[in-house]
C-alpha cells in the first residue's frame, strides 16, 4: 500500500471544497469567516473539551491557523510547531502503516455527501507521533458547529487514548444526531487495498441518511449480508 502523506492530505482537502464551489451541498454549509466569531467559539469549545487538543480545519478556515495550547500535554506536540506545518507535513506524523487506511477513511467520508455537517460526526482512530518520536494512540473527531451567521465552524478534536485499551487497526465511526444526542450509526474498517468502490459510496450515502441495513439492501437490491 502507498504510504504517502500527500495522499492523505489530498483526501482531507477533498472534504472541504473551495467556498466559491457552485455545488449546492457546499454553498449551503459554508465555513464561518468572521475571525471574532471563530475565536469566540474556539474558546468556548476549549472549555467544553478540556481533555482534547483542538484544531481549526486548515482548509475550511484557511485565513486562521489554530491549534489549542494543550496540544503539548494531550498529544505531546508543541502547538506552535503544529501551526507551522502544512498538511502533508502534518499527515507525515501519522504512523506510516496507518496512513493508507486514514486516507481511505477520508475518502469514505467524502463518499457520504451530501450530509448536514452539524448533524454528523466522524471519529477516526490511528497512531500519531509525539515529540519523543513515539507513536501514541489517538481519537480524531471531526465536528461542525453552526454559528449565528448560518455558517459552520469546522473543528478537529484530538484525544489521547494512552492508558486505554489499544485498537489494532485504523477505523472510522460515524455518528448521527438523533433528537439531542449523537448516536453511532456505522463503523467503517478500511480495506487493505487502497480503493473505495462505487458500491461502498452508495452504501455510505444511505448510512448517513439514517437508513437501516435492510432498507439499504432493498434500495440497492443486494443482500443484508453484503451491506
């Protein structure tokens, strides 16, 4: 499998097309651009998630780079250093054996479009390198917060899983907001071969819409086992 940080960076960028994109699903969920609003929400988020390192999506919010100061204690990396990295350099800090699977996870999320970002959360599990050159187990949660401007703040919450039960492979959990709580609706385990099939994209589309396995099977005319 190809272990190229640029592939992971490219897959990540594809989740956040340019603001001028004419595709309806993107113009409807445009990123918040008011710096004061962004910083206010960031500070509030830090209070809610003190155990997480918080990163402002560098693609959606390209004019402001932000990594919370607690990156040092949470993931063992200087937040000043992380803010200076471009995307390929950032993804180069992911364990090389995990990179292809992380790329597949981002491509899977991309295949779920269109979806309301504020009603869905995507959580990835992989290994990340700290300042000592050691790889730690982390949980990376991609969330979106709707602002008063009907725009969205795109955030990445990173939590260390050190001291907890270790996982043995990269995986992606998909959560959907049902009433007032986020409920896990699917777990995606990347394939060993670096590809996302059209059928997987079809299934992903129905998953985020909340369809059951049987309903998806009926719509795609396949067995529940295949789904």
